[in-house]
C-alpha cells in the first residue's frame, strides 16, 4: 500500500472526523431521543426556550473538562457537534469577522 502524501493524509483525517461528527449529530442524536422520525427535536426546543447558545456552550465546556481528564476522540467529536449548534444559532446574515479582511 502506498503511503499517502501529507496533504492526502490531512484530507483523509478531516473526512474521517467530519464523518464521525455527522454520525454523532444524526445517528447518536436519534439514539438519545433528540430526533423523532429523522426530524430534530432538541434544536427547536432549546431555540424556542432561548437557550440554544447557552446550552451548547455548557456542553462544550463540560466536554472540554472531561477531555482534559481523559483524552478521547469521541469528546472532540461531541465538542464539534455542539459547535455546530452554535453555528446554527447565528443568523446567515451575521457577518463573519473574516469577511471584512481584505483578500
């Protein structure tokens, strides 16, 4: 088997990481009861309560503390999944700090 170039390895690793995040957000969420019939139940609930960002930040902090005690990849995946919730909480029209940077 040929060795991957450094760039190919980075791409492969990123794809694996993104697939684990996707599985966590879709399949694991369903197993935990956050989805019903493939539809998200948790997101609309916490957004309706006005606590989506606070809940996601709390989950991320909890996972970071746990990660510091026991380094496990699954915790990085969970942190990324909750970061996705933060991303969803920001309106599309919200300018990104990077978008004002000259290119």
